[in-house]
C-alpha cells in the first residue's frame, strides 16, 4: 500500500525549471558559452554548483578559480531570485493542488525532495506549505540526484519504507534517484528524457490520484 508521495519542486509543482533555465542562460551568454534547452536538460535536478560546472565545461580553455565559480553561482542565484520574486499561488501547475488535496484526503503523506535551496521560499510563496509533512533540506544531503539519498531521506523522515512511496519528477537525474531509492517513479515531460520512469505523463494536468494508485496495483499483478 502506498503511504507517501515525494515530490520534486522545480518543473513539477511550479514552472520554476524555466526560471532556472533563464537565469543560467544569462550567465552563459555573459561568459560567451553556448547554452540551449537541450543542454539545460542535463542541469535539471542537480545542484547549483554542479550545474555551473556543466556549463563551464563548454569553455574548456578558460580557467575559473574557486572564487570565480562562487561569484558566478551567486550571481545566477540573484538572477533566479529576481525571477521567483513574483511567484504566487497562481503559479501552481495545473492539477497539482487537486492532487495534493486528494493525497491528504486519502490519508497519504507528502514530502518535498528538491535540490533547491530556494525551495522553502517558493513553497511559502505558492501557499502550499500546509500539505507537506516533510521538506528535506538539500544542504544535509551530500550526494545529490541521481543518487537516491534525498528520496531515501524523505522516506525515513516520513517513517515509511521507500517501497511504500511514489516519487514525482521532471528530470532524468530525478527519475534515476527515485528508481535507485526503490520507489514507484512518475515522470512529467518527455518520454525520451524520462524513459526510466514507471509512469510518464506529458504534463501535471494528467495526474490523478486514483489513476496512479490503480497503475501501481496493476504493475504488481
Ligand atoms: C533543482 C533544479 O530543483 O534545484 C536545478 O532542478 C537547480 O535546476 C537545483 O540547479 C538547485 O537550485 P538552487 O535554487 O539551490 O540553485
Ligand atoms: Mg525538477
């Protein structure tokens, strides 16, 4: 029986994945580094510094010191914070609020497993904090996605077994983290990127609690 849902935030609950992309685009263009949406797929789900490293890899001749990198990461975060400044409850993606209500109504737990240090601010701005029993602090998790650690921590803080959890992600690294944690994985987005997920939907409006639970039951037959 499913006892908890563990959600990613960016690109799942709200479209902040697009805002991360815009902030990174600005940094890349300032540095004269090529950057596009395809390359951005590799950055989804991974930490701020790991994302920066992946962007800087594309300018192999340049030499960036540790303090250059700190400054670039901080500037990206300033751009990002500017972009999330206007987020409010209207920025919840279609179907998410109904899904959260249905999950709570069914007596199932909810946790957040986002790599973003800005997650608590965004959850508060969206006005959905009351749905979450657990918000894992990514600063406590040394190995980020695709390692399963953040999902395992969510399950342990909820006091449920990973096998009793459903994880919801929009990123390839995120789906890999869910699967390695031993959870049922829902991928939101392109089936090419998210092929390792157990159930893929094109966008969040397709998510229906009863439908998800039925699929999990059928998978076990
Ligand atoms: C993840 C995003 O949720 O959080 C990544 O998918 C982002 O794109 C990461 O880099 C870290 O976010 P932040 O807000 O701590 O820079
Ligand atoms: Mg995401």
